[in-house]
C-alpha cells in the first residue's frame, strides 16, 4: 500500500467559488464516510496558507494586490498552500502521493490576469516551489478539465522541462490559429472523448507514452470534473469514468517517476458525483482496494 496524504482546509469548502466548485465539502466528507481515514496509510493534512512571496514566484505584484481586494484571496491561499505542502511531502518521501482539494480553479490564471473561477496558478506554483526548495527540475502536468488550460500553457510555454498534456477539445475557442495537437516539443492538446469509453481510450493512448518518454520527477493531474454528465462542461462522462482515468494516470506515475503524483481537484461537479469520485481516487492512490467493488 502507498502512503497517501489528503490536503484540504474547510475554508475551501465554505468559501469555494460555488458556481464552479459545487461539491468541494461533499467530496472531502465522502472520504470520511467511506472510512478511508481509518486506514493507517491515508492521512488528512489541513492545508496551510500560501505565503505571498510563494505566489510571487509566478504572479505579478499588481495582480496579487488585485486579488487581495476580492473575496477569493483567502480561499486561494489555502488552495495553493495545500498543493505546495503536498509537493514537499511527496518529494521528501514522507508521502508516496497526495490528493489536494481546492476551492478555486487555477489553470486559467496567467501571470497578471485570470478568468473562469481561477485567480492564481494553483498547481503551476508547485513547480517553481519545488525547483527552489527541493532542487527538482522536470515535471509533467496532465489536465482532463473541460476547458483549455490557457494560463498554465502561457506560463510554461517556453519551459521544455514542463510537459503539459491538456485534454481540452482543441484549445482556446477565440484563437483561430491554435494548433490542436502540439505546440512545441512538450506541449500537447488532445480532444475529449464523447463517452466514458472514448475518454478512457484517449487518455490511455496519449498519457503513458508521452509521460514515460519525458521522464518527469513528478506528475501533477488536474482532475477537472466538469466533464461529468451532470456538470457544466462537455457532459460526456459518468462518475464511473474517473476511477478508470485515475488508474491510467496514477499507473503512469508509478512507471515514470516512482509513483510521485499530486492529484488536484476543485470538485467542479455536483455533490453526488464528487461523493462517488473523490474517495475512489484516494482509494486508488493508497492501493487499499477498499472501494474497488463498491
């Protein structure tokens, strides 16, 4: 079994960007209800607040000051802090892997702007953090959210030590010149599947090959749930698809980077979906097999 950390602060549930992050608290509570925190290898860590200097590794002071004036500053700090702490503990070997529940999105955040329920690059900030604090260099990000991760792509476009694989249906809808397959040697966009079977097939075809060839030191999975049939995105997937995607992506991390993976979600699907999906991904990370037949 694996040592798995779950990083969550109740601020992320209480102050979530509610039209986006619909089932945040429900997802976390489902882990408790399924009894996973009673397992000796699964531990909840209350996410810490990120420090302003940590956010400034990517974002401009002007943008930081602008977000401070919004109601999303506090929940952003705890969302980022959870990812940073999880990254530290996995790199140091205190944990094998981690699951982070955030209250805001992050992949539409640029250095000095953002949109779509995102304010800062929640996952992206882990990369300069790990480079500065832990001496790491190469990272892979797999994003299965409905929308193109324009912020992450913008921030790391020129960084060939970051592999970015985005299952976004072809990129930004406002950019007619967008190449829907590949931008640079380490930046890829692939289409969504129109069903559970097609999405699983797409991820299985692309992710293991690209990640294993790249050989990252850590893999980050931005697990967008707005692809769920009852959410606001492609509405293509049932709840049962997500554990299958988890098996592929987590298995890829096992082969490519000794299992070092951080799964980040902001639970952007209804409570009934997150209550099913979240504990099952944690169960797969921890290899407890407690929920494999439920």
